[in-house]
């Protein structure tokens, strides 16, 4: 049985049209009193079903229609076209703390927000202590929320929604504010709700959290459903779209665009091109380049970064041999790893071309592509290091 069904759903908004100023005083007055409008389709012809107990993520770039879709599902706004069917009690957490009254205390806002979310007073009272304990707000529960920090707002607002225990839970970027420990606490709570059979729809730019919580992902692009499938496949497709939109060569005026990275390929131990790499296995990174004039003391770098932006390690062509003199033309730089030290997941790649005498990089392409690593060598941590172990009884 499907808890959520969307059939050919579209949402249109009217926005000011980009038109030149009217001629004459009367024309300008008329234009100001009745400005021309243009259609903007935030969501267009979307179809999908979400079964009971399923955890589904919705990802896409800014402006893709994700939040509009969640507002349609939570009945904040109505579709312009199409039909939405909802089977179950919904709790929507679209903006944490949005229902708080600044003059009321945390205690009073718990009852107010709980009522807004559909909880009975007796139900709120029974869960009050758990809500306060989860939020870590026992010292400040009788303080007006206008004196709360943004982090305190987040903790209290999420705690209320997390203890509602609805049949369908809608979440939109609710973990973007708050410290790391509370974010982990929230993710654990969402996992508990999911395991209890609650249908969950989760929107976030934190792809690691989406993959952790959701087995299925919907990929939105310019208001349309671009893909629907396994979370790993859809996240990789999302990065492919990002690469197509964002990959560009940065020409520095100081260098006159003398060198460019032209592409990056990955190969396995057998020399075959690979889209998905295996943790702990041999791998080859092949960086393509184009040089417009001879470079002296040049070296190439491939930076491997987490999706959160942390630099994990660098492949440097000057390691062992030092910088090289590179003649004008096209070529490749091959990096060989005997054992790929990354655990299962997605990683961003940044490429750089340097010379010893140039203060700035000749070419710098941040997050120009993404690699996908699979493997079961490690359960915890980030890196895999080949090792052996012996157990010797006393």
C-alpha cells in the first residue's frame, strides 16, 4: 500500500516578467499598477509512489523543485495540475522552530508546536520529559525562546517533531544547523523512526546523510523528476550532472592560460576503465593535460576530498622524481596506487597544475569530478590500510 502517490503533479507560480520599461508616463503608470507576469513551473509533471515504511531521499541542485515538492506533500500549497493522494498522518518539519512564539517559554512552545503538528495535549504531556531530554534544554525550558540561540531553536524544534511519531514524516534540510553531536543524534532518531515502520521523506544537500537514511532516492532537475532509484546510483547521477554543469577550466590572467587539465579517468589492475573503484584494490588515475608552451619545473596534483570538503590525500607527480619539464602539446599523467585506501562512499576530485616559479596554479579545477568506491574491508573510519593480525594465547 502506498502512503504517498503523485500523478502528473505540477506547480506554477507567477513571477515578474523581464520586460523593458513602457514608453510615456501613462504607460509607465500602467506598468507599475499592473506589472506583466510570467509563468514559472517550480514542479512539472512529477509522478511517483512511496510505499508504507519506505525511506526516500529527494536530492537536486538549488532551484530543482525539492522544497516545493515537500510543500505540496505537506499540503502547505496546492498543485496547479495533477493529483496527490496521502494515506496516513503527516508530520512536516520544513523549517525548524517556525511555529515558535518568541514571547512564550520553551515549555509553552512545546505544547503550542505540538498542537500545530497535530498532537493532543495529553500526548504532549506524556512525551514532555523525553522531548526536553532529547533537546538537552532542561535548564532553559522556562526561558522565553526569543533568548534562544539558533542552535537551541533547532534542538527543541526537531525534538518536538521527532517525538510526534506520525505515519509519514517529511524533513527538509532540518540538520543544516546544529553541532555535529546533535546532528548525529538526529540521524539516529530518524533511523529509529524508519525502523519502526514510519514512512520518511528526507530532503538534504548532505548526501552522506541521504545515503545513510534512504535506500531510494528521487533526483530532481529544473522541476522535473530526473531519476528514481537506488541511492548510490542516484547520488552518482547527481554528481554527473554537477560535473557537466560545473566543470570548467580556470584561466588565470597572470599566466595567460598556459596549461589545462583536460580530464580524469580511472582504471583497475587489468587496465580496464572503471566507473566504480574497489576499496583495497590496485587503481590507476590518468590525468589528461594540454600545455600551450614549454613548462619548466611543472608538477601535477590530484586531490581526493570528502563530500563535506575535507582534503583526504594528494597524488603528486613530483613525488620521488621531483618537478619535470613538460613540452607544449597534449599528454597524460598516470598515478598508480597499489591499494586504494578509501572506504565505501563518494569522493570529490580536484586537479591542479603548478610550476616552481609561478606563485599561483596554472590551472585549478575544484571538484571537477566524483569517484565512487565500494568495498567491505572496513566498517569504521575513512581509510583502509592493508594489515595482518596474529592472536597468540598466553
